[in-house]
């Protein structure tokens, strides 16, 4: 099994403690997921996010219906959490979310280790481009939501 790595980062002018609650609300994942994936949380909400929480989703990948279950394996607010696929389209999916205070804001970093079946045939042409497109969408949404100064900083938003 070939394990791949995808990393991205984005600076936002909010502190980790002001930004993290958005990520702690599982329903916000729908806002961060591109509409073409038809993403839907199946687990009843509200969810209490913590280590050990499992969340079930439905989505479509290139038109194919997919069921996905993740486990929150690490929960360290407001600095880090990790979700791991228990069931879904990947052979491995471990997504580490990091929030590092810097220069009056936060570096939001994503580190995804993943593996797919038939890697040599599909990774380059379908999987990696899809992951990059999803995270570009996510970055745009985060910029729209949090690109201005945080209200708790005392500066006008």
C-alpha cells in the first residue's frame, strides 16, 4: 500500500481559541465541503466532538455514492485534532488539523496521509486532483468566513 501525503496551510487573522469552535462544530464541515460532493452528515446532530467521536457521512465522488465513517482519534482544543477514516473510499485516510498562533492570527494547517486502491492507475489523474480541488474550495470558504480581523481582537471586523 502506497501512502501519500497532502499538506496545505492558510493564515487567518483569528486566534486559535476564536477559530477552533468553528471546527469543533461538525455541521460546519458541510460548509467547507464543495457542493459537487453532495456531502451530508448522517449521524444525528448535535454531535459532541471529542476523542472517540464517530461520524457517518454520505457523499458522491465523481457521481458515485459513498458512505464514510470517521473517528476523532485526537482532540486537543484549540490546537489540534485528527480524524481517521474507519470506512470509506480510501484504504487509509488520516487528516490532522493544526492551529498554530502566529503574528496575531493562526496558521491553519492540514496534513493528510492517504492511500487508495489501484494507486498507480487512479491517483495521478483522479484522486490527487480531487483532493487539491476540495482543499482549494475549503481555503476559499475559510478566507470568506475568517479573512477579516477577529471580533475578539478588539479591531473592527
